[in-house]
C-alpha cells in the first residue's frame, strides 16, 4: 500500500458496515443477493437491523432446466415466488420488484430512476449492489444494476437531482459492492449464517438450481471456500467481503479506499 493511501485511510477511514441501522440489498435477478451476500443478510437480520430487498429484473432468461415448452414469461412468476420465499428464509419480509425485463432490455435511465425511487422510500444507511467494475463480469444486468446503484448512492442526498428522478432525497452513508474481486471491508458470518445462505439458494431457487445439477455442488463449495478465505483474511473465522465506498470517497478522490 502506498504512503498516500495509508495516510488517506487514517484521515478518512471506512465506516464499519455493521454499525448502521437500515440496509437495502439490490439484486439484478432473483438469487443474486443470496449468492453474493446471503450470509451477511442473515447476520444483519440476527443483529436486529432493518433489511429490505430490491430485485430489479424479472429473471425470465435465467438458465433453467424447466420442462420442454416452457416460455421465458412462464418463469417470471416462478422466480418471483422463489425470491420471496428465499428472502423469508433469511429473515427478510420486505421484498420489492422493479419487474424490468431480464437481459438488458430496458433503458438505464429508467433503471436509475426506479432504484432512486426505492432508495428515497426506504432511506437506507447502506446500499448493497453487485460490483460493476469486476474485470471479468460480462452480464449486462449485473453491470447496469451495479453502475446505476453507485450513481444513485452518490446523488441520493441531492434533493434537486432526486426530484428530477421522481424520488425523495435521503443520505446514503455508503455503498457496499458484493461479488467483488477487491474487498476492503468484511462482515463475519460465523454462527450458521453460511448454512442459511446455502439453504436459501439450493432449497428454494429450484428453477435455477434443480436437484442434482452441477451448480448444486460447485457453488456451495465456492461459497464455503470464499467464506473461509475472507474469514482468514479478516481474522473473523468466516466472512463475506465487500468493496465499500462511503460518502467521502464517492467523488473526485481517485485513490481507492
């Protein structure tokens, strides 16, 4: 770490993610929140935090082993029900859907305005969204949702801009990017939270992960190894990692926090 970055970390330290009260988890599709940070959701709920889900796309083009003849539109309601049940399993009963069409078939401005509207209503201290700056991320929905969430997090406190989005201004203290290759903050997930995460994926999202599919063994193995690696790195036993950007670092500071 450069001397400048060390100095900036002392001058403007990142906030502790678990120190806030209200958290909005934004997912591109049903199941993304659970895969990216489901153990953290379980942990925050166990701490008595206010947690809400916002699922942006309808998931109609998700990979599935549905019966032959199943049409993309048939998956929309199936995936919505799975998303609600999965969130409930993690302790979250506040789940909202934007119902935009999967696969990038929407205007990014519309996506940004819809996210802004929900942010203005729920008024989160912290937003969680997928990291749009991962070099090997190719899914347009993950890129768009992450990018627009970052923009909204920065403008959320500006009443003039939020009014143009049809939204109410609110102060977002930080955005935490999940599915990131460069975490700078960690939340400990010991105490059964990883097990709850895996159950919320593989016991519920059966349209995406039917019993016996290859992902039903490879993804749990990845999630468990990731939690151990991040746990060792953060000295928390098990953990999930996030790239956190707080309000101080959101604009004009090129050095990464």
